C-alpha cells in the first residue's frame, strides 16, 4: 500500500501514474488523459514538485522523479519527504 503524506490528496496518485505512463505532461494534458481538471492538476503538480515527486521540466511541463516512481512502487513513504529548495 502506498504511504501518503498528510499534504497529499487522492488525485495525486492519478497524476503521478499518468506522468509515469505517458512521460512529461502539462496540466492540460493530464486532464485530457483522464486526470483531474487542469486548474487542480496545475496546483497539485506544483505541490508534488515541491516535495520532489515531480520535477518541473519547463514552465507548465512536469516529469516524474526517481522518488515519484519509488512512491508509486510502494518503496517510498511520502510522509518522510521534506520540501526541496529548487522545486521550480
């Protein structure tokens, strides 16, 4: 079972799964592929990048990190993550 952090919301799993499956995505592409609406996806991608599960590849474009993959594979407890300094 994935170990979520208190700051995470249920849609975070879907966002991470979509980016792992399709590669780097924008919030609009996340919505188009069945994820949450663009505005929510944008907010959540920023938060996931802040904690190192995603990285901002370019303005508005996000990719999954090794920590993000480890979280999805149930090898990382997200509650142990601290904000990273260069999230954006």
